[in-house]
């Protein structure tokens, strides 16, 4: 039975059936042909076109495998960059998004045997960032290696370091202030305790003074007076100081101290009296009025 003519009803039906994804085991990467069942794939492998293509590939298989691997990696990373950017996504989930395209390069034609090996290769090359999650397994995120992105990362890192240093300085300052406040509070407590102790001491002394009666005070004084040497010791008495004689005057007028003669002044005493005093005669005594 020959193939259906293009534009016929049979051809349109076959096109509608071939839409969507089919089994990977029935895909021929060399011929870029998808078969719907095992019988169709067997017929395709026995066809003349497929045998001719396999002869060409057999001459240099490494060249074709390397080409398929390069195309697969390019399309995979391009879709990751445009669809998710630098956000992390599960590698299995993203691979399902990638194979939705019917014309994509299949992994069985590349040099990587599994998706895990391919993700590890991208991580070693620095193309994507890889991390392992307990729930989603390996997660990948595109890594922007452009000059602008590198400069932006450096600026962000510097800002984070500056914030960290500022936070450390603020923490030191807060700790210093807290320590100073504690020291001041301790000093205030010590001062208050000292004042309280002094007040309690004064109060105790005052209570002791108030509790002593006047009779007890008299007894203490008499006991001190009675304490005297009984062994025949002589007690030296302090010498008595004689009081100076007091002159009593019953005159009405207060005596004024005689003024000393100054320069150019004459004494009030007469010449005759002064001469008599100089000859050795006694001066007349003044009479005291009673």
C-alpha cells in the first residue's frame, strides 16, 4: 500500500494522529522520524533511506554524536534562560517542559546517558547553578555570566558586606552601651546601700543614746569620780593660777588713756614739775575720789 497523497483525507488523518508526543523508543533521530508503533519503527529501519543514512553516520559516529549533544545543550539552556531565568526549578520538571516540542533533540542521541549526568555536566561547566533538594531532587537555575551581571553581583556582595560590617559595629556599640549602663546601675546600687547602712548605723546609735536613762548617766559619772589610785600613789595637782588684781574705781568719769605726744607737740606737764621728776623726787600721787 502506497503512502497517502499530500492534501488527501488519509494524509490529514495521519498528520492529526502524529500530533503530540509519541514513544521515544520509536523515534529515529538520524532521520528525524517518529513512528506510532513497533511495526512502523521496524518498517522504517528496513527502509532504503534509513539504511543509507546509517551508512553515512557509521563513517564518523563521534562527529554526529557531538553535534547532537551540542544542539541538545544549546536548546536546553536557551529554554531555561527564557522561561525561568535565575530561579531554581526541578530538573525533571523542566525536562518535561523541554520535550513538549516535537522537534527537540532527544537525549538518546547525545553522549549523556541520563538527565542526572547532564545536569552535573552543566554544573561543572558553570553554565547553571545546581542544588539538591529533599523534595524535588536536583534543582537547576540559569547563571548569567555577562559583564553587567557580574558587576551587579559584585555590587550586591559589597552592599551585603557593608551591611554586615555596619551591623557588627552597631552590635558592638549596643553591647558597650549596655555594659556602661550596667556599671552605672551597679555604682548607684552601691551608693544607695552605703547610704542605707550609714542611716541604719546612725539610727542604732540614736536609739542607744535614747535608751540610756539620766540615773545611769549619773552612776557612770560617779563611778568615774570614784576611780582613784588606792596603792598610795600621789597624784600631782595642777598649779593654781592666781587671778590678776582688779582695780575698782567709783569715779563718774571714765579714765582715758594718756595721749602720747607727737612730733612738734609739748608735754602738758610744766617745766618745774618735769625738772623735779628728773632730780629723783617722787611724783605726787593722784587722789582717788571715793
